[in-house]
C-alpha cells in the first residue's frame, strides 16, 4: 500500500501551516462569515478577560445580544484562548485554530479514503481540497471542522478498540470534545459512530462488543462531564447551563410541526439532499450512482468493488441518510448541519472513483512526480488565495 504521507512531508505540512498562521497574524485577517467573525471576537475577548468569563461568557453587545451567551458550551473557545495565551494575536487566534483543525480533517479523511481503497489516499489529499464545501468553508472559526475532527477520531478509535482497550480513551475524548464544542449536535457524532460499529466498513477483525462497550463508556463520560460543567457554570454565573440550553436547541424541532403537515419535512429533506450532492460534488455523485445502480439491479459495478470499499460506501450513504432523517423535522435548518456527512461522502466517493477510473490516481501520481509535495502546495495556494482574494471570491451556492 502506497504511504499516505512521505517521510519528509510532515515537515512540509508544518511549515505550510506556520506560513499561513504568520500571514493571518500579519494581515489581521477577519472573515466575512458572521458566525466565524463572532467566534473570533468572542475568543479574543475571553482570552483577555477573567477566568469566570470563560466558563460563562456574556454576549456583551455582539449581535446586539445581552446577558449570558448560552448558544453552545464553551469548547470552541478553548484552543484559541490557549493560542492567545501562548502569544498569538487575539483577534486571529480562532482562525488559526480553524485552519489547523481543517488540515487535521483533510489528513484523516484521506486516511479513511486510503483504507477503503489503497490507491485513493494521495488523490484524496488533493481532490478533497477542490470540492465546493472546501471553498465555502476554507477559512472558518466556527464548529464545523472541530465536529468533523471529533467524528473522525471516534471512528478511527472504534476500530482500534477491536484490537486494544486503550483506544477507548480516544473514543471518550472525541465524544466529550464534541459535546463541549456543539452540545446537542454530539448526536451526529454518535449517529456516525453507531453506523460505523454496525457496518464495520473496513472489516476490522474483532468482536463488535468492544466498540459498543467503548461507545457506551464514552456516553457515560460525556454525561459526567456535562454534570461537572453545569456545576462550574452555576458557580460562575449563579444559574445552570443545560436546562436553558436544551430548551433553546430542541425547541425548533416542534416549530415545523403545528398545522404544517409533511410539507416542511419534505422540503427540509430535499434541502439537505441537494446540498449533500452539491457540496460533495462531483464525488458524492459517484456514491449516489452506485446506490441507484444497485437498486435498479445494475449491480455489476457494486459487485466489482472490494469488500472494504463496499462497506465504506454503505457507511457513507447510511450516515448521510440517518443524519438527514434526524435533522429534517427541525424548524431550524442550514447546510452547515450536514457538514460531516458531506465530507465523509466526498472522501468515500473519491475512493470509489479511484477504483472505478484508475486514470485518476495515475494522473495525480504523474503530477506529483513533477511537483514534489503536491497536496501541500495545493493547500498552501488555496489558503493564501482565500486570505488575499477572499472579498473578491463568490461563494459557490446551490441556490
């Protein structure tokens, strides 16, 4: 199997990341995305304020808000605050962490693609950077990439648990981190983990009981952390966190129901399906075509795939389907809620495409022979281009 990362490439990735961090600091970059701009400003404010303000932030006039900020737990702020305390410019720290998290996701997604199809790893490192979702979310300071990273860590660790119980710590860390970053949306990570355990897409040997037990222990750990978090919040703010948070986050689920019938559910389902296909294009289409072919009895293409790639395809499609089913009843909907399934679908779609059309990895390999560190250079050019031309670049939208 071709290595995903060459011996000298880690140093190149680190150097590229440091160059980008320096550019962000030197240019005073600020995103036009309202959510990212909010989290960047809030991270800077908390890093320079008292510790009690970190556990219980206040709106402080941002978005004309007043009182306690209870949109999510404070996990999204912790890494930027640490970077500010290490000496990085406060207003840009959240963007720097966002870029580093996105890079980690790229490497793990390429690892997933290579595990499903050995020829796809290097191609995925390049092609995942070119899907529409990557352009929309290139430089962000919000929760989408951290949540995807939590999911990928949990999936990797669940396979590891089949070999050693020590991986259970990583499963718990990923679930707890997802809870602290985006609260109720930890459900997407748990959905993905549950489907992963049931499908065992990469056909890792070992008992299913081990990953199920590790996942159950991770849920218990997250409950314990949630209780401790509530006590810390009560000490800092004089009120609890979770009661008000659950009312706010779960309320929109009921908003679409009264008197509206099935129409909102159908519309939201179409919204998510359309954005899944568009933002993972063209690679998500490879998976959709595979599924359609199976259901229409044109199954030769499916049968020609190796077992691990079939399993990975089932996982990606099932994960997307159950996530859409969970999200569609809510009165609040947005493309970012489907962020993790979009990138998982794109990664496995690339693996399917590399298997179906071997010319793709061959072409990438030929380019790499002429351009050393091709994935690193593509990443650096795209990030620098976004930093320099961001205000001039249109946002690629489905509608």
